[in-house]
């Protein structure tokens, strides 16, 4: 069996581009003691992958030059030397941008329960996107009925789910997006009460859409939007920092945050959220999300391509906001 692999060949600064990668082929790896062989079905394209390849952050060691691109995937176990896994079952985990991965149990984040949803849903709404939206919003956002929730990147794979969860919690959700088309989509599909196009003058629009202030901010972008929204938050508001896509490079370090006084005087709670701190909750939360999907209370969209060589460009497209829903590369039926 041939194993197509997307390999990092140059260290990017900022958003990685297709020329930082190349596709190589090798034989499928042998399965060692205690390992499983996973045949990837769907590769996940995630904004966090920028941090996996550059050396601008010490959060996680970067992918080494010449190594397969780090990434999450849904795959099928085709061989097992591990007593806890069996051929034929589907798993979700760190299998990389490639056809086949030989790995230990530590690479698996969760087993995929086919009764819950389709495999694309397992890679998106039941994967880190939905898990992030649910855990971060419910635990750090602590929403109360009647509150106003603002979600940056509201049309994204995480933001679109937060808008729906906010509506289910009895809140009024406002999306911040990069186009009128995405704004309408947020209102028509994802239960937002309104939207703000940040490519137009947005400060006045924010005050217009949130006349009673902002109680919860779910922020996926950072930068000037974060600065501005903090000035509109109500006393004891909660700000969840979940992403920083507005910053194209961390070298040199950008200036900010300069709203310490807003945090102080408004008694805000500002908390960073990393989903992998919460792995023990994945199965239980995925089951809750699956029930919401089955009941028609949650809607999730996927944007699927079928060419593994397109994976690097797909990551660029996600940062540019050109995707419609969760971006995936489908390798096989």
C-alpha cells in the first residue's frame, strides 16, 4: 500500500503557504507492538495548524522539517497489535496529513461511534470544533437567559456552533463576520439574532446591535476587534479567548492588549481556552452534541475537498475565510 504524505519542507513565519510543503509517497508503515494502523478517511484542516509548523510559540514543539504535517483525522483501524482496538472500528486522533498512520493509543482522542453521526460530523461538530464550542461556552461563558453574546468569526466551524448554543441557552447572539453573505448565513442558518461586518466601520454597528452591552464574548480572532468589544462589555462579563487568527505573525510580538483598565473597572473575567486540556470530557460532550444534531437543534456544515495535495492551500483558504463550514479533505469513501 502506498502512503501519500504532505511533508513540511520549509519553516514558515506566519501563515504557512503551499510552497512550505510537498507531497511524498512511501510504503504504508508497519504496525509495531502495541500499535494500530489507521487508514485515514478525512483530514481535518484547522487554524491551529499554523502553530504546529512555525516557531513563534512555545506551546507545542513545531513539526520538524521533513516530517509529515501534524493534523487531526478520522480514520479506520485496518490492523491492530493493541488489545483495546480492533480492525474495522473508526477513530479520531493525531494521524497526520497522510493516508496511513501507525501509532499507539496515545494518538487517539476518541473512538467514533457511527450511531451518533456521519464521519464528516465526527471530524467537525463531534470533533474539536464542536467540543470547543460546547465546553468553552458552557463552562467559561456561563450563559444566562437574556444575555447578549458576541462571537467573532461567527460563520466559522466553531463560531457557528456557539451561536446556536447561545440561542438554545436563551441568549441573544451577534456574529462578527467578514462579509454580508456570511452575516446573512449566520442569521438564517445558525440562530444569530444579528451580525456585524468587520470590513465596514464596526464600532458604531457593535453599539447598535448590542444596545444593552455585551455579557459574553467568544473570541476567535483577537486584535483590534477584541480591544473594541472589551470596551462594550457589561460589568462582570466573561471573555473567552479561543483563537488569534487576526494576527498573521508573532515575530515580532504585536503590541497589546491595552485595555487593562476596562478589565479592571468592568470586573471582567478573561480566560484562555485550549481544548486539549479537556480530553476527559470528550466522549460525554460528543454524545450531548450528537443528541442535539439528531433532534434538529444543531446544524453543522462541512466543506469537503478530495485532493490530498490541496491540504496546504485549504489551510490558507481557512485563514482567508473562504471555507463554508468545517474544512475537510476526504481521502476515500
